[in-house]
C-alpha cells in the first residue's frame, strides 16, 4: 500500500514539474521573441506537433522575402516587414513540408506558433491545433459517432487502437495533436475545439480571438488549414466532420 502511494506521489510530482518546465519554456520563448522584435526582427516559432519541442535547423522560406533557419529554440527571425499577409513554407528533412500564412499587423506578428509532424513510415492522419497566448487552455475533441470520444478526459488510444491525443496542452499556444492510424470510411467523425479556460462564459470572445488554427496532414502530406473566425461569441468551435473518408468544413462557433 505504502509502495503504491509512493509511486503515485512520484508520478504526481513529475507531472507538476513537467508542467512547470513547459510553462517556463514557453515564457522564455515569448521573452526571446519580444527581445528580437525590440531589435527590429520578426519571428516565427516552429515546434514538433507531438512533443511541443522546438524544431531546430528548419528552413522557413517566406515568399518574396527570403529563407531563414530556426535556432535551438525553434525560432526563425527575419527583418521587419510591412503590414500584410505573407505565404511561407516550413522545410526540414525529418518533417512533413508545410505551406502556411502569417500576418504582420502594427509591425508585429501576434500569432507566430506553428507545429508540424515528423515523417513516418506508416499511414496516419495528424490533426494539429495551435493558438496564441490566450486563452491558456483550449482542448481538441474527436468524436466517432456511436463509438469513442477522444479528448483530455480520455486521450489514450480508442477501443480499436487507432486514435489518440498525443498531448493535452494547458498553458497556451498548443500544440494539441490527435493521431488517426485507421479511418473508418463507413463512420462519421466530428472534430471540435473547446475553450476550457472560459467554459462558464458562453458569451466570451476569447476563443474567436485566440488565433486558433487546425492543420490536417495525411500520409506525410499537408492537406489544409482551418482558421477560426474572429469576433464571434462562444466557447466551442466546430471545425470539421469526416464523412465517408472526406473532410467536410463546418467552421462554426457556438
């Protein structure tokens, strides 16, 4: 009995320390990006979608601007740009090539976090959620009708061992990634994002202001991005459904 209690205590302490370290790491990145901006540089932050750790030595190729390498923190910095929307690509030998956009507004990039998946030698779908500094806790959910509900409450592999949540992020930015290794084309899936931080305020604008993006990858290919609509009240973002193996956009906040 005492041995079991000791094991549980050690596991709890480890979890707390890990959460604190993750928070400290993210705070350090924010400080670093702020310092770079003070020096006249803008930044993008690239992380691994499964672990949240920095992707080092990735190339961030910004259209009509230039190519820049990420450092040990996963940060790619570049000279200040005029306000506008810019296309860019994330390229790394070990990761799936990704094309995305970022916006410069008021000489700043407010949503600068992008998580990407490693290349794998098996078929799978990766659904990746990133967002900004606030709210602190957004949660990814995947429901297979008449079957399972993957979320922070049950992030382990589903009963048929084909779906799981890799990481439950509770301190801003993400990522939260759901992996599917076998898709049932005869079933319907629903994917949504829930604002746990403001769960008791259905009129909150926090979710719509989060800058949340959901990226979908399948079989080592980037498929598409869903970006949350701004200035809409609600704490649940219904992002898409999967019907007969096809992704059907929903993109509604309630």
